[in-house]
C-alpha cells in the first residue's frame, strides 16, 4: 500500500494514506472520481476526488467499501464437475493456469469445429471490460461481441444516427442554454453525475420540460412543465408538439429549408396529431400539448436528456425517439451553442464508442486508434449472428451485435460457446429462456465479483474479477474546455484472494490463444499506453494523479454541418445518406420500415389489444431505477439494503382503492406472460392506470420483473418491451 500512497503523493492528516480511483457502482460513464482513505492496507473511507469532472459520490459509491470486503466475494477460479442442468454444479477450486488454459482450449475447439464466429463474447452493464473484450473477440475472429447495450442506450443512439448520422442527445446544459428537455429520465436517481449541472441551470433560470408518467424527484425539483403521458406513447406526443410548432410557424425555417430531408412529409403526417387526438392517445391534456410547444419555442436553445433506455423499451421505441429528436431538430437546436452539441473533435471513440459511428474500415482507419479492432468486425459483418434478425441494427451498429435473440442463435447453432464478463442472465425478458440457452452451449465461462446463481449455475467456469479498488484499467476521458481531460486511476488495494482485472483476464486468454502479439504479451498497461499515445499523444504514465491531463484540441465549434466538419469526405452536411437531417429516413425506407417517425401503438396496449386489456386493464412499466441499487447488484450490502429492504410495486391511490389494496399488502402483478409477487406501495408518484415494478430482484424468489415481461421486440433495434405492457394487480 505504501507504494500506492507514495505514488498518489499524499497523506491525509491523521487518517491514513489515500489513493484515487473511479467508481463503477452504477456501471455508468462518466465515472465519478473517488478518493479512498487507506489505512493498514485496508480502504477505510471514501470521499470525492477533488476537481474531478464527475461526482460527487452517491450512496452506492460509499457502499462499494462494503462490497469490497463482503464475505461472499468470489476469490478463486472455480470449475463445475457435474453436467449443466443437473442441479448441483459440483464446483471445485482450480488454479488460474488451469482456468485460463481450459477456457482457451475449449474456445479453440469450438472455433475449429464451427468457426470462430460461433463464440459469443459478452460484457453486461459493467463498461470497464468492454474495449479489452471487444478486441479479444475480433482478434479471435468472431464478430459476435455483444453487451448489455442490447437493451440500454444504444437504440436511442441508433435513432439519432438514423436522423443525424451520429449520436446527439444528452449534452449537458451550458451557460447559453435556455431550455432543457428531460424526457423519460429520472436524473436525480440515475445520473447524479449530471445532476449538479442541471440544478445549476435551474438556478440560472433555464426552463425545464419534463416528460414522465411518474412524479419523480427530478420532475418535482426541476420541471416548469411536467407532461405525464401513458407509457409508450411518446412518439404521438412529440408529433403533437411538432404539429403545434409547425402550424404556428414556430420552427427554424432557415435550418429546415437547408438541412432537413422530408420536412413536408413530416408536416403532413404530424398534422394528424391534433391536441385532441394526442390527448386521446397519450392521456396528456390537449392544453398541455399546446403549452409544451410554447415553452419549447420560447426557451431555445435547448438541450435534451433522453432516458438512456426507457423510451426504447417499447415496440415502437426507435421511431418514438426519432420523433422526439426530430422535434429538437426543427426547433433549430442541433449543434448550436447551448443546444444539442456534437463533440467537435472526439478524442477517440474510446469508452463511449458511438459519438461518431464508424461505418467503414476507412472511418476506423481515420481514427488512427483501432484498439477494439472495429475494422475486423466490419470485415466479418456477414458472419454476425443478428444480420437477418435486425438488419438496421446490424448495418448501423458495427461495434456490437444484438444479443436479445440469444435463445434463437443457440437453437440455430450460430452460437456454441460464450465468454461472459459481468453478465446477468435475468436482465432479459422471459429470462429462463436465456438460462436454458446458456445450458445448451458446449462451453461457457463467466467473470464476476460474486457468484450469482441465476447466471453462474448455467456456466462451466467462473473467474473472480478484481474490483475498481484493485485494478487500474481502464483510464477515463472527459470533454473539457479546449479539449479533453484524461485521468488515470491507481490500484488502491491489492486484489482480494486471487481476483484479477477483467483486462488482465482477457489479455491472458488472448495470450493462451496464441494472440499474444496483438495483446502486448499480456501487458495491459502497455496497451493503455498505446491507445493514449495514438489518440492523445501522451503516455499512460505521463498522466498525473490526481490532476489528470488536458489534451488540447482547440476551441469548441458549432454548426459544424455548415463547414463540412461532420463528414469524413469534408462536404457540408450531416453524415446521413442524403447529407441532411433525415426526418424521412432513407435507411429505414431501404429496409422496408416507415421512413417517417411514425407512431404505432405498443404491441400490447388498450388500443392494440382490447382483448387483453379487458383482463389486464392497467399499464405496466418495469425497471424504473432505484436510487440505491444498480440492476441486480448490491442486494447483499446491508448499507444499501436497509434503505430499500424489499421490492415494491408502485400503484396510484385510485387503482389501489378500486382493488381493495392497502399500502404494504402483498400483491401479485400479473401480465399475459407471467407474474411477480411483492408488496404494494401506494404513492402519488404513479398516475392512475399505471403500475411500476422494479427490475433486478433476482435475489428474491418470485420478484423478478422479467418473469412477467414478454419477448416482444422493436423490429428496428431488437429491443424488448420492458415498458408499456398490460397488467392487473390483486392482493396475494
Ligand atoms: N441508481 C441507479 N442508477 C442507474 C441505474 C441503476 O440501476 N440504478 N442504471 C443505469 C442504467 S443502465 C440506465 S439504462 C439508466 C436509466 O436511467 P433512467 O432512464 O433515468 O431511469 P428509469 O428509472 O429507468 O426511467 C426514467 C423514467 O422514465 C419513466 N418512464 C417509464 N416509461 C416511460 C414512457 O413510456 N415514457 C416516458 N416519457 N417515461 C417513461 C419512469 O417513470 C422513470 O421515472 O440509469 C443508470 N443509472
Ligand atoms: N424488466 C426490465 N429489465 C431490464 C431493464 C428494465 O428497465 N426492465 N433494463 C435493462 C437495462 S437498460 C440494462 S443496462 C440491463 C442491466 O444490465 P445487467 O448487465 O443485467 O447489469 P447488472 O445487474 O448490473 O449485472 C452486472 C453483473 O456484473 C457484475 N459486475 C459488476 N461490475 C463488474 C466488473 O467490473 N467486472 C465484472 N467481471 N463483473 C462485474 C455484477 O456483479 C453483476 O453480476 O438490464 C436490462 N433489463
Ligand atoms: Mo441500461
């Protein structure tokens, strides 16, 4: 520990030494910075990393101390001795040598028999292992690298790509921002990293439009106007607002005339969405639709935060997001100061690989830093498991496949083995089918902090991952004034037991597969150094801790489409096929989808399935985030569990009364696909007619939301309908 603290250059007065790391508690990027107080080789306290761009730490960050020292941490590699599906796996402890050799040998055997593409490389919500595992997949020869972004933010980025050719949503407000749209996002609980900036904007008088069926801490603290639509109807709402804007001439004519493709068709289509029609579809009072249009016109320039995933958890998700972003575009908010800003010079498509989507090998080559071996993935595109399932996704999302069809891929023999980092098999709808798919593989191995029976009972080998206190990879990158700020972390603690970092594990497997020359012979620090030298012209060790290092790229520029800064060919315009903002998507048109951001009812809704709605009259949303948990994590930590001891189904007072349900009653929430049991929480958060069930409760029997969600998917993204379902609630 002395080494670490000396490197950090600090002793904190009387409380031991300290060192710096970034927090992975919510799995999100940007990470928050942590300053860890270390005493006698143990982490004894956590504080905010001073002057770090993201933070301050939340309750989850503090609880990572308890996670670090939890008695159930996985500390050694283990291997099953009984066949999969036979009940007791018969785990035995094995050495790292045996574990790594076995993984490499089994993957090679499968590749020899069925081709390297029959191995799935997968990383769940944890973001830190991604680059290394992505590289491993490509080097191995498999384009079948997937992540939890099969259900998370990538579909919203895809919607943005279809419209603008690149990802543009979620820019924080600046001093020049007059309005912020928070659509389906509860930042107060899910993005505390950004909360400070939103609160500061509010204090400056910035106007906030919040769109969320629930009342949340975010809506209550920030909203000037809060629209509460029926879940899944957001596209109709955005079209209704656009109709108001367009019919009053309240849109940026100059921008629209010069840069928008398909505006007349959009105008014509949106005109169907009168305030009355919108009220009928969305439950939002017609007057509020008009008010929203006025607020938006009056508070330009605006930026927008979209729910990372919420809006795309419906069968019309991509189109709904396209409608919302089209609204932002016609208001003239795209890439103007204070608006939805596109990064001027992305450092590298490094951790967030999607700002400037890379479509061709030339795009990749132009970055000069192909660490994830994207060019290889593009070459191998026609061996992707998802090409015929979700052709739009397969075309526009080169860095990862759509994993939601894993049961089908296994059944078809396309996937025969899997290497899983931070995977949770219960995150998928009807998750038992995914567990069965894992059971049916010829071989699989998983890497995690804990033994999670719901996932690991279905694999052959489980490897112990080092935590964010125990590893140094990866580094962190943030946009900063005049460039980028790069930070590196320290290995604050020696790994517990035999835990090893995800990068080390991926690199060691690569070495044993004979790919050592592409993996710096296992030296992960050398790999990070390689990335940084190419991307930023600095060596890894030249980044001071805790100050980080500014990589200057020049001032931020705006309206880059006017000067050819958004396209690799240097021509003015957007990187779409027409070079315009495609409210009429030529890509969707080519694939046989509606080219307009058309509104279609959720596949299971009162309007589309009156037969079901008569038995299941309430609308169900699943997976609204908890402030203290991240998905399936942390239920074993009493510091957090005490704050939220059990799963609660949230229901409005009206709906509860009509069913004779009292607060705290045990209830069954039933859908046409299954049910969950938990206690009812009667709350004014919920509008009448909507029920909210949390996800991630694999640890509690009968409480897993994904027993009740259907395998229904948005045909453009392949995303599952976790939201906007039909249900009924009764006392258990
Ligand atoms: N504490 C914590 N933070 C997290 C996570 C966590 O598990 N815990 N998970 C992280 C991840 S991976 C993600 S994807 C993000 C999610 O981040 P958010 O999107 O902010 O989180 P949610 O709570 O899922 O959803 C936000 C809001 O959407 C509303 N909503 C539900 N359905 C609809 C709809 O159809 N339309 C509209 N307009 N609103 C709707 C819900 O009422 C909810 O208040 O959070 C990240 N941050
Ligand atoms: N019904 C319903 N289902 C949903 C959602 C919903 O809203 N409703 N949301 C979806 C969304 S947006 C998401 S992002 C997914 C959640 O995505 P999941 O991938 O299910 O996320 P977690 O439950 O956090 O699982 C992460 C696992 O990785 C382990 N882990 C954590 N950090 C590391 C690490 O650094 N290295 C390694 N090797 N392991 C690590 C954890 O112990 C845990 O077992 O769920 C999806 N499923
Ligand atoms: Mo997510």
